[in-house]
């Protein structure tokens, strides 16, 4: 279980301090998925970085199975918006990076992770030789290579065309069902949140507070986008976010 206890994130000190996250408490069970959705600049990335241990919350604590979460490593993987590939390394070398950085020796290889993402044929190419969708998949392969128990994602599919985005969402759903890592996905995409989030926390304008938590028990099937449950969740998210009216 990942638990966020009353997380507050602030930048700067004293009178100049900017509060980005204001008292967020959430739980994600093992193998569960949580989407975080909220307006631009509300504090989503700040919250995710606090969960990842990349910044220390001013107040509160994040625990994994009851112990303070010690940062990104072999158990916790983080995928950033631009995939964060190193242009001077090949696809395989990029996917293998996480294994070099992980503290404990992992169970999977970069080759196996690339195969799962359908990228084995391009393993010797460089990032500039890939489509945008392929780059995002390399980013996911790199995170998968360490067999993490927790996967943190910050708008991993932002600015892709709808078709590519939905294909990668389908692939990602299949991976989540197979590997059962706990997923925390930051997104500004309502349909992505409804497709991949078992629960969806809707955040307020900055500083981010939880405005609503929407349960989405019907998710988990590839054809969910066509189902009534999906449409109902999308509509609930729209009203919680106060868009379209
Ligand atoms: N390093 C920093 N120093 C000072 N202020 C920061 C820093 N990083 C973020 N902020 C401020 O904190 C607030 C929240 O930023 P954050 O990046 O967490 O929002 P976000 O919800 O991820 O935004 P977006 O949807 O645009 O990705 C913003 O007002 C931002 O200006
Ligand atoms: Mg952000």
C-alpha cells in the first residue's frame, strides 16, 4: 500500500513561499491504479515528485508498505512527460539505463522490456530516428525493465495524436494487468484518467487539494471506452473539473 499522509509542498521560504500542494492524503493498494487530474499549474508534478522522493514535502510523509518511501530506485519507477531519453544513446542503452541506476539487481532485462513494448526491431536506433510514440514507449520500457512495484507517470502521453495515445494506453493497460504494479498517473486528459484510473482524484487550482475522488470500478477492459461506465466516469470528471459548462 502506498499512503500519502497530509502532503504539503512549498517552494521558497518565509513570505515568498509558494504553496503548490496543500494537505493531500491518498492511498493506493498493491496493484491498484490512481489517476491524478487537475488544472494546469495546480501542483500535480510537485505532488508526484514528492511521492517519488525527488522533493521533500514541507509537511507529511509518503509510505510504501508502512515504511517511508526512499525515492526512485528498483522498486519505484518514474516516467516523465518527454520520456527523458538520452539522444547519444541507442534505444537499448536508454532502456538499460534504469538497470544501471537501480539499487537492487532487477529480474528483467532491457531486451525483455523492449520486446514487451514492441521495440525489439529498433533497439539499435537512436532517439532522433524514432517517432514520438516510439520514444514514449522506450520511456515506458526503461521503467518496466526494473520490474517496479510502483510506477509513477507524469503525463506520459501528452501531445500525442489520439490514435497513438489510445494504442499506448491499451498497451499500458495490458502491462498493468499482467505485472500488477501500483500505478499513479498524473494526466490532464479526462479520457486517459477514465481509461487507466481505478480511482481518480480530482485536484483543485493551486495549491492542489483533493476536490473529489471518483471511483471507476468498470475500468480494466480494452473495450471500456465504448461502455456506459466509461461515459459516466468522464461526465463525473467533467463536472468535478467544472469544464464544458
Ligand atoms: N522549482 C520551483 N520553484 C518555484 N515554484 C515552482 C517550482 N516548481 C513549480 N513551481 C510552482 O508550483 C506550482 C505548481 O507547479 P507544478 O509543476 O507542480 O504544476 P502542474 O499541475 O504539474 O502543472 P502542469 O499542468 O502545467 O504540468 C506552479 O505555480 C509553479 O509555478
Ligand atoms: Mg506538471
